[in-house]
């Protein structure tokens, strides 16, 4: 689940953006540019939610309308803060690099990269999760994303 969705609240209504993230130390970390709409919103209202989901195939089965989606999801609710400490920023950014590109992580980050990057920490107050996992009662449907079935 490499991408999550950050939900924020504005005077105009909800604002949701996809984000790479790191879950560490019971918090969610995001990286961003220093300026922009997202950062402005977080400064005005740090209450957020963060959704991570892992969609699976569409399936048929013998309940409801006869078709369903396989998935797992977690929604976290909490408060966002901008990390100001450069050493904490460096530690989190290096962990993110290792998460997303472990084969290319070999040199230390340049200081200007740390200075010019915002790191946002979400303190998770509570979370919910839900899943619809595949079972023997399901038949996988081919679609434009899944052109061949596993094992075929």
C-alpha cells in the first residue's frame, strides 16, 4: 500500500490528495513541498484523516447483488503537525527513501534537500479498518486492469 489519501477540511469543503507515506513510531509521516494549498490547509486546520486501501479484483458471489470488490482498508483520524527538527526530518526522509527505493539508497541526503522539504507527522488518535477478502465463494472477474486470471 504505497499511496494513501490525506483528507483535510477547508471552508469550501473536503480536500483530498494522494500521498506517499511512512508509518513509523505509531504515527504517519508525509513529505511535501514547503508551500501550497495542502500546507496552507494543514496550518489552518490540522485535524485530518488518512486512508490507505489495497484494492483487489472484482468478484461474483451468491450474496447481495451478486458482485463485489475485494479490498482491505484503514482510515486513521488524527492531528497533523509540521516536523521542525532537522534531524527528525532527515531520519524520516531516509526511511521513506529506503521504503520506496531500497536499491538506490546509498548516499546521505543533501542538507538543501532536507531544508526544502516539509515533513508532516500525523498523530493518530484512532483508526478503523475493513476488509472483504477473497474466499472460495468468490469467482474473479477479468476486467481492464486484470486481463488474465491467476494461474491461467
